C-alpha cells in the first residue's frame, strides 16, 4: 500500500500444415487488436433538466453485469436507470419521505442479487428496491448513534450482501448486514490513520477491502471488512497520485481503483495497492473533459462511468472499444504468417463480415477455421489458444449490443 503525506487540508467542506509455435502466434494475433483501440471516451448522455434522461446534479453512479447504469439524479429526487445503449429503462423514487420516496439521494449501489440500494441523503436513511424497482425496506434516521445517519452520501454492497455506508457528516463508515442490521462502525473526525473528514464515497474491492474517498483529507483510505486500517494514498496536489477533494471512488473488475479527483477535473486509476496507473481529463465540456466530476463506477467489462453536475449535467462512459473485423484483418496482414494460412483466415473474416458462408457468426467461422488447422497440421490446437480465438471472435461478432452512434 502506498502511503504519502497529507498536505494542505481544506478549511471548508464542499461538495491456430505449420509448426505448433505458429498456433501461439495466431492466438496472440487475434488477441492483439485490443491495442488498436485505446481506452478512451465511448459515449455520453444527459443535459440539465427534469425530463427523461435529464439531470440536476447527478452524483452517485453504479453499473451491473447486464450493462445497466444507475444514476443518483440528486436534485430531481430520483434514480434513473439506463440500458446498455443508454436508453432510459426506469425511474425510481420521487420527492418525499414515504417508502420508496427520496430526498436528494447522493449514492446508489447494486447488490449481488440485483437489488438497488440508495443513500437517501436528505432523509438520512438507506432505501432498498428490488430489481423491478419496488420498495423493499429502509433503515436509518437522523443522529449519531449506531444505525443513524447525518447526510449519508454513499452506499456500497459486497458479494455477501453486507452494506457499507459513508455517513458523511458523522465522519464515519457504518457496516450493516443484508437485512440492514447494524454490524460495525469506524472513523471519527481527524487526519490520522483510520480517521476521516467528510468521506463522500466508498467502494468494496475484489479482495473485500473497503476503499473510502476521505474527501477533505485528500486521500483514499483502505480498510478491511471489519474496519481495520489497511493503508492510504493521496495527498493534496495536482501531480500524478495526488488528489484535490476526491468525491468518488470505484473498484474495477481487475482490482483497479478509479477515483473522481474532483477539483483536479480528472479521473485517476490506481492499482489495488494505491500505485498510480494513469489519469485522464481536464476542465471543460467536451468529450473526456470534466467540470467537477462527482461519481465514478466500473462495470464487469471494465467500462468506467463518470457523472458531472452543473453545467455539464451528464454521464460519460470510457473503455476499450470492441475490435472490429477490420481490426482483425489489419492484424492478419501485418502478422507475417505463411500466405496460405493468412489468406485462409482473411477469407473467413471477410465472409463473416459480409454474412457469407456457413455459420451464423464470426465465432462460428473462427471455430471452423481452428478445425481446419487441426486437419492440415495433424497436430492438436492447444485448448487455451482455441478458447481464446473463439472468445475473441464472440467479442468481435456480437459480444455486446449494437447501439446507435452517440
């Protein structure tokens, strides 16, 4: 875990016939196109307003395995749910204090069974909705006792269904069981290890550790599931790895951690131990630019979603674009494979692109190609290589929805 000093605390709170080796070359060939399309902006949606797909200060964001994206549309007092092509699918909540109603919700999370957890900030409670959007339960109330909240800004759920809440104005994290029963709490106002000052967000990593955006200490703190201090990183500043009032934190499928480095108008990516990986963004309203990014989330495919409030009032999506057949053809041409083999592969890919020949998908064409290679070489294609070829073909030929251009 990287540890750094914390500087300049804020005074105010804000918001496959050929040698076997060629088989390996071929497998790598088909996997290579990912390098052609670099991680970057994929899509964006939203604008200011209260209509469908519009936002007023969107904050927390979550994404599930089906490609749905959940946005805490804070000042519209609702959660908006968008499908894989970013079309509006559902709206949860409306202003009020009753069951299923919301008051300035800041945080949202999706549990392992698909239930939606909302940090109903203005009502100082956590509300749970089932996957169909029906109210299930709520708990909380204003105060500082266990199970009470003062402006809970964020909620996260681990694989066992345990719930973690950033109890922001109480400068602590509270942990609850799947039914909302109190389990533990930790934190307390301060800048020492394990202490917190206005924690805006939290997430659960692949290991089960809890990562907290310790916003006014300009750092990320890491705790074990029981609240034991594990490590920290950050420090006030604009250099790589430094932070200025981080509002959002999210864990990716490979253990990576994304931070909405809000006052630096960027997203930073770290490894699970806090080592800096990369950063992107700058102040602005264009693609890949930010105006005080608030929330960040990562889906199981590694796509990253970022919310922004005024004046951008939108969600931006970043990731590695899926390779196209053209990418694969380009890689074949540059591969140095024997001409007969390369030509055969190119023909299969072109037929797939034109919808010709037997088989209904690119995966079917490449699977047939691997069988031909076995017959020509008289050697068994390594199972791992064959699996990689087919898996990549599925990703090229239909691994995700066909969405209109954004």
